[in-house]
C-alpha cells in the first residue's frame, strides 16, 4: 500500500517524543500532521532533589569529571508519566514513541540488568526495581573532559587524530563515549568485568521503554569514536583499543527509523498505554533537533543556543576533520550525514557575562551590547569558562585582545560584545572550514529568544535568521521520528521523512543582516582566526 493511502485510512493516532536532556526530561506529543498537542517537562534538580544534582549533573572537585546518576533518569520517567496520567493525556492513543538523549553519556549495566528490565512489576516504581542494575552508579556525560590520556592512546593506536576522524567521523574527543569507556575499564577493571551492557543515555532510555537492551542508531552511535562513519557499524580497530570484549557489551546499530520493540507491559499496565505501542530507535539530542527542523538540503543550517552551543546541518558526503566538528549519521536519511560543531561555552558563559558585566539582567546585557559599536573597535575576546572543545581541547581561561592584537583590558560593555561576537565569529569560521555555507540560519535553543544575540548572528553570517516557535526541538524531533518510523514500519519500506513527518510549526523571521556590518565582520574574521591560533598554541 502506498504511504499516502495508509495516512488517509489509518485512525488518528498520536506520537510521543521524550528527551532525556542534561537538565530534565521533556516530552512532546504530536498528531499525524506534526501538530504539537501537548508538552510536559520534569526538571531533575527540582523534581528529584534527593539525587543532589545541579543542572542535572554532579561535578567532581578535579573540575574535569562530570557525571549524572542514571537512576535519576529512571525515576524521572515515572514522575513524567504520572503527571501525564494525572493531566489526562490520551496515552492509549499513542501509536509510537521515540526519544532523545544528551549525547555521549554512558550507562553501565551489570549482569542481570536485562532480566530486571524484562520482568518489571507495574505495581512498583521503576526506581525501586532498577536501583541495582548498574555496575557503575555514575554516568559520565558530555560535559566530562577527564579522558585526555585515553584520547591520546586512541590517536596512537589508530594512526593519529586525522585517522581517528576519517574512521569515526570525529577526532578523539574527551566527552566521546569510547574514551569514557576506556577510562572506566582502566580505573575499574573489576566493575568493567561485571558489566553486561553499555548503553548511551538515549539507548538506555529506550531500553526502559522496551524492557530489553535497545540497539543504537548511527546519529548517536557516531558520538562514541567507536563507529565506522561510512559503514555505520562498529569499527573493530576502535573497539580493540578501548576495552576487551566491548562488541558484545555494546549491542547492534540499526537505522534510526527502525522499530526496536513494543512498549513494555509495565507502561501498558501502570499508565494505560496501548499494548501495540511501537518504540522507534532513540537518538541524540542534536540528531533529533536536525529532524525537528527537517534539515535536508545542503545549506540548511541551524544554530542552537543552549547549555552547549551547537551549529548543525545536513551533508551528503562526510568530510571528517581533525581540527573541528563532528560528522554523525543523519537520523532522517539513512544514507546521509550531519555536521555538528559543539561549544561547551554556550548559555552558561553568556549567563556568567550577564552576571559579571550586566548586573544579572538580560535587559542591561542588551543595552550594553547596543552601547558598543559592531566590531567592538577591533577588540576580540575568547571566554572559556568551561573547558572548551572547539577548535581544540582548551583549559578554562579568558583572553582579550585590543585592536593591535595585544592583550588588553575591556570595559563591561566591551566584554559583553566580545563574548557575543567571538562566539558567532567562531561559528562562521569553523562551519565554513567544514564546507557548510548557509543560505538561511535557523536559530533554536533557550537563548534564541534573545533578539540582540540573533542580530549579531545575522550580521556575522550575512544571512537572515529565522526562529522556530517550537523551543523543545529535541523532543519534537523525537516525536516526528516516532511518526516517521511508524510510517516506515506500516509501509514496510523506507518512506522519505519529508513525505510524512513535516513539523507543523512555522518559522518566523527574527533578524535581517546589515550589509555594512557584515562586511566589517568579514574583514575581522582572518584576525579572529589568527588570534584563535595564538590562544590555542
Ligand atoms: C554534542 O556533541 C554535545 O556534546 C552536546 O550538544 C550534548 O549532546 C548536549 F546534550
């Protein structure tokens, strides 16, 4: 049967996207037209204070190790679903669920965990039944930068940084799962031996839903330094230099639109979901955001201004670089790729600048920005409050240069402008190096409501900036992928994403570039690149 006929004759079903983000669990419910019907979120710190997280994470005293308790994610799922049931969400009408997870985090499950997942009692909360399934009760997450040594070992074993990038789509990154696993194996060989399965945050969440170990898909799988980016299967040499017996602990990689199982009986009996609810492979937050924006054409680029800032876009042929960015599988095109450039100094660093230089007020921040000329009179700054990863692994530090490229002191307003301009100049420089040439820019993420930031973005890139009214792009993307996967499953073949799963929310023009300001930034870019070299060398 043709996909169009299936759409016409099927009953009106709903599709759920869950996003296990760093700070909370978000959800988006859509109908078959991609229209958002409901949203709900649980903030980890507030809803589950007993886990004592700040922003959903635990930071160790070394300043490098950042983890999250995986049991908190388990507990959050029950909290969210209980609230949905209380608010009378039509859970029985949900035909398919997919999800999203913060990328790179690893969850270590001990022998017996699979059996525990498969035999849940719906009368008891998940956290009571699953408290003992972890061989390590701390999941290293994407904010962790404690694996430099393991990265260098990977480089040495695989023939250097560019060779690692060619094979896996990215050079060795501290936060990438393979390097976390290598560190775990080195530091806790006994716990590694006790580990039956290693999941990503996304596949762990999917495992809860299907009551079994869930496979990965190539969007999130590419964020591990373990997957061959071209074959989309494990790279044996990359597994070998990580830890012994890893392949059997990682499970399979399947296409992102694949049904990975039916919803576990636990959720059917406890919350009233339909027994035939299908679960589609979960992916990472960035691949899901790409799906939410339907980025298919080359030149479609999005910039997400969030806890981490990311630049991402679709690509047909991978051009991995050891200098910047990542190539991941494209979750809406099984033969395509996506580029992602990630900055650790995103909203947290802008918020720090607001507190430090603008009396903790966004209004004052915008006024200070407006009080300084575009280009900041030739002043350029680098603000790494967090250890940065783009273009290289960099320690925290602040570097300010005057018009003559010498270190300089900045006023409050000059600091604010330098924080904002520096970030967009960096994005333009590094996305250009990877061959991304935007025709328009889509801005998403929490800080995309800030119009003064968007104006600088438009001026630096010389392109119109559009924003989506939909802010939870990862959970929306997951919901759209649930819809897409469900169509593919019903059609028994791959159906193009755009045919069945267009996001219904429209984009609105938010900033027009000013030609003369754009020329000024274009002239500034080579100096920015030179100073960046100075800072990183
Ligand atoms: C991407 O590579 C990242 O590390 C971040 O964007 C995380 O996915 C945030 F959750």
